[in-house]
C-alpha cells in the first residue's frame, strides 16, 4: 500500500526562546518491503537543518535556530510504498551485532512480575518463533492498549503494573519480557495506518525480535499481530529514548506547551476517491471543477 503521513509537532513558549536545538528522528529508510517515495521536513522558523546518522543507523536531522521565537512547529509530510513481508525485516541498516539488543535499558527493565509473566507466557513453546507469538498474545491480552499522546515515557514495570498503556508502553513490556528470555529485541518507532482512525495523537511503536533462520521479525503488541504493510518503520533503539521522534533543548522560553497532530492515510484509496469525485462532478451539466490558486510554501528539503 502507499502510506501518506502528515506529522506536526508544535511548541508554544510563555516567553521568547533562544538557541533552539531539535534532534529529529523522523525520516524513514528504504528496506525490503518499504520504499520512500517522498519525504520532507518543514520547520516554521528560519534555521539550519543538517542530516546525520546515529549509532543504530537511524537518519537524524538536527534543526537549530538562534531565536528569539515564541513558537516553533516541525511539520513532516511524506509518502512511503509498503509491501507485505509477514513481519520479516530484510535489507535494513544493521550497524550493531545481535547480542547488543540483549542489553538492559532504562525503560525496558524486567521486574519480578514481568519475569514471572514472561516465563509463564512462553512456557511450553516449541521454538523461538513460538515463544515470541505466545509472548505477543500474552502482552496484548494482559496490558490494555489505550491510544493517546505519549507524554512522559513510562517504564515497562510501571505499564505492566497499571495493565494499561500507549503503544510505546506495550512495546517496553514486550522488550523487557523477551530480554529476560534471552531473546535479542529492539524498539521500533513509526506509524501505523488504521482505516478507522486516520487522525492520531502520536506515532506508533512496536518491536523487532531476532528469530533463527528468519532474521529480525516485527511484532505489534498493541494490536496483537505481526507487523504488516500498514506499518511504516522509521527508527529503532533499545527503547523509546533511542528512537524518540523529537527531542530538543532551548534557552529561556518559560513554560513550554507541546501539541502533536498526526494523520496517516492510504494514499491510493484517497486518490481513487478523488478521481471518483472528479468524474462525478464532470458529469453534472453546466458545472466544472473549481480552479484553485497556486500556493507557494518554503520547504526544507530532506535528502
């Protein structure tokens, strides 16, 4: 399918802020099953935008502006072609050895409750893939998925105790449990197209686990499924901190308010619907489609 994303992060400051720096992990890479057709980042203030890669192989853009600024918006617009791979990830940038993803990380520590849960959920599995599917079902059934703004990141232990969380919380629980079972597993940040909810309050998060003879395989504990062509993969890490879409710093500004708006659409379905509407309009005698004036926008192009 062809997934179209519009992701806007808006910061409002009580007082003008200076020396704004934003680390943007918002740009996907190509791999088998995912081809980036177009992607751009559009800051609303004048500044500098540079591209680099982090230790995980993620594309990172650094945006900086001197200010003073009372508000800053970072808008991302792009289209990505995806194909069904049944969750198997091939052709991805692999900069680190598999055992690295066994490391304990701040938001994915297995406490006693998660360790007991992992052993019970995966008990009796015939192989690694079976273990992971049992763990996937266990997390999905035990921790309620409650979509919404991510806010402050929650640890796996906190989310498991609450039995409720957003996508990143369920991912952290899965990661903590899988690492306790000595399975290399990593956090994935991206987007998920849902036909019932194109307007979303945040991106989505899931996991990838290493499976013998298959390689890395994606699992979405929030939906209880292996990842599909509705998932658009952007960044990876040990947990949320390594893959956070936007992180930054500033001087001054007082209290900061952040608002996030995300829209994820099936671009092909949109195009077909528009063609149908245009065809219907052209069949009406004496009427013609309105002509819109061109709109010119300044855009920071992303390579």
